[in-house]
C-alpha cells in the first residue's frame, strides 16, 4: 500500500476523506509554523536558506538566494537548483510539486500554484495536483502567477503580472492574462 505522499507525488487527487489525510495535515501545520518562524527570525541569507532547507527536507545549494518573506503550504515537494534567485513575498503551493532548475530568477510576489480544484461544486474540496516545472535560466517577472501543470521552457521569460495557464515554450517571452507568446528570443 502506498502512502498519501507517494500518491500525491504520482499526481493522484487529494481528498479530505482519505484515511491518511491527517498525515498531510500534520505536515501542513508544521510547514506553516516553520515558515512563520523563518519569516520572523531569519535576518541573514544563510539563515533563510538553512530554515527553508528544513522545511523542504533537502539542502538548498549555497548559490541560491531567497529573500523573505517566503510562503509555502506543504514544502516537501519543492526542489530548487543551483544559482536560483527568489525575491520577496513569493508563495509556493507545492502539494503537486514545484521543480526549479538552475539559474532561474523569480521576481517579487510571484505565485506558483501546483494545486487546483474540480469545477463540480460537490467535489470542490478535492485537490487536483499537477507539478510546475521551471527550466534552466528562465525568468519569472514580478507578480506573475503560474498555475498547476505548467512547464516554463529554458531561457523563457514570463512578464510581470502574467497568469500562466499553459506551457511556455523555450526561448520565448509570454505576457498577459492568460499569458500568450509575445516574442521569440
């Protein structure tokens, strides 16, 4: 029998009536406490990196920089490459998984949401989980929102304020709501 976390990793929907839902809730409660502590007490970049490493369960490379405040609801499905920069006030809802490759820049107030809900009102409390992948050397502009299941291609740019609901091809710039390709690099 697989655990709730293995099922989540496999992209299965997460329902509140799952017999293991309590284990998920415990991780969320711990993550929220650790985020509050990190945002209130970490005054040096090394402290932020160390405390966020404890939240996500894997060591973050010293070449990666995260400016607080930083928010996540689950934490354990975030993976950060080398030389990543994450600016102030970013929020990563990572129950579906968030993978950020090397040399990615993320502007302030960016939202990465790897979770969604069914349209059917009777099932709306279910979480639909799809990973977000940001490939090498991408740049996500201030205030952009990336939705569940999106891949941002290598060297791509997501303009400030864009809402990305579909994959972004490599070497392109996308802008708008919903985001569309506006330039090829």
